[in-house]
C-alpha cells in the first residue's frame, strides 16, 4: 500500500503544476537561451503539458533546419564595465567572425608567402650578425667558417622545403608537424614536435623584435634608452594585428615582408655589380700608371 499524501507533498505537487508566467523578461533578455520551457496545467488533475517557446530577442538567426547562427549581440556588453571596454575591443581587434565567415578566411599565395615565410626570411636580418659575433668570440681565426656555416643552413632549408612538399602531397587537407609526427612516428614524437614549435614561435618573436629594435637604436641613437619599452610595444602591436584575423594580418605583414625582400635583392645586386666592376676599374688604373 502506498503512503498517504502529506500536506507538504501536496503543496510541492501544486507548485510543480502551477503555470508559469509567459512574459519572462529575464529569459527573453538572455541571449544564451535558444528556447525556454513553459509548463501548463491541463484540464484534468495531474495532467500537464510543456510548451517550448523561443525568446523574443533576435540574437540568433536561423540558417537552416536545426542550425542557428549567433549574431553579434550575443557577445555584446551586459554591464557598465563591458560597455566601456566593448568599443575599444571592437576598434582594436575588429568584429567577431561567425563560423561560416571563418571558413572563408583564406590567404592568397601572395599574402601566404609573406606570412608563412616570415620566420625564415626574418632570420636573414640578424642571423649573419649572430654568426659573426659568435665566431669573433671564439677567435678571429675561425671567421673563415662563416661561409661553410651559411652553406649548411641553406642545405637545411632545402631539406625543410622538400619535407613540406611531401607533407602537402600526403596531407592535402592540412597537416602540421604534430599531426605528421604523430601519425608516422608516434604520440611522443608529435608532442616533441608541438613543444618545439611553441618554443620556436616564442623565440622567433623575441629574437626578431629584439634585433629589429637594436638596429633602430643603432641608427637613431636617441632611441637607446627606450629599447625595452619599444620592444614591448611592438610585441603588443603584432599580437593585436594577429587577433584581427588571418586576412587582415596577412595584408598588413605582406607590406614589410616584400619591402625587405626587395631591399635584400637590391643589396645583393648592387654588391654583385661592385664586386665585378671594381677589379676592372683597378686594372685600368694599373695600366694607366704603367
């Protein structure tokens, strides 16, 4: 036999079956709710029905059956502090991208070359100086090793280029060092590759910016006391540019990259011209004196 219903049980049952207010202002204002449930009591005792109601806000728009896309209002400010920060955030990093928009964030070959090759290209700006400084510390007699070291670095870059070509053919859908190492060698090798990339990214930014600021300080002596603050400002600037998205950062970084490539080629061309023309000029002067 079932136990008799007490007064507290009856009150709890009545509370559960009590119809809820249809105009729930808080729920309608909450952009995170896709639907809200309304429980209504039926005409027969103990008979209830539940109705799913979509909130009245327009924070989502229906893309297709069963697929909703969030509008920008879902990340809008909800308190005083957020209302102050929100315009500055939008100005610095731009408007948020939806999933469908992010899928179309692709780089052209012209921009991709500037972005993806900046790691190796930037090394040209400071690697030669770093090699010579290390050799000078070891002794002036070993400066002749600068050329063999440069040849070894070029050979290493050729190996990296061939490896990338093989990776692109084997993983047409995309595959980084972690995926390739994990699939072909093992999980441990993949983790080592991923950790190495993280360290490389941090050191690349640190060394590149430090070398660039040091060169600016050597060119403009009045910047010498502000080397560290200037480097920090540049790191923050690069971070904000990357947060604006792949296409915008690619367009911004492509400009200095191609200027640097053009300057380097111009330097090589002028140097080659002078190397070939100076001996001829000296030979003419020697003949004239004779």
